[in-house]
């Protein structure tokens, strides 16, 4: 739910609105969109590893989850709640619907990538 406008913050609000308009014009994602994309990619990575039975890649996914949990705990969040939220994002129930979204043709969008299509 949007907050009510505050006259004291109007200048900053207008500046933020202009900034977001500029980002939209450049088709440049904001940090929250990038964070969501990374979570979706990790969810698909884990799902694929589980489907293929790759214990090594499941362990890698576990390690990445643990790093995210550690980061949140270091920022003052509860260990239990951090674990819950990270796992909820990575082990999502709709992962099958996310697979085509993260598996698009973006190879050319990563310049100088060491990844070679197989």
C-alpha cells in the first residue's frame, strides 16, 4: 500500500520519480528486480540439480543459500526467519513456471562470458 505524501519529502520524492523514469527509459532494472532475477536463477539451478540428481550442484546451491542466510543474520535478522525466507525464495513451488523465464536467449547479453553454449 502506498504511503501518504508528505510535504517535507516532496523534493526527494520528485527526484526519485525522475530517476525511476530515467531507468525505465533506459530499460535498466532497479536493484529489487535484479535481486528477484538472481533468486529465480538460483531456484532454477537448484531445481535442475535435483531433477538431474547432481549432488554436487545441490551442495553448491546449499552453500549459496547459506551465504545468503549468513548475510541476513549479519544484518540483524533472526537465523530461523532468515533460513525460512531464503529457502522459501529458492525452493519455490512454481519453479517449473520460472524455468522458461530464466532460460531465455541472453547469451549475447553477457559480454566476454567464459560460458560457451553446448
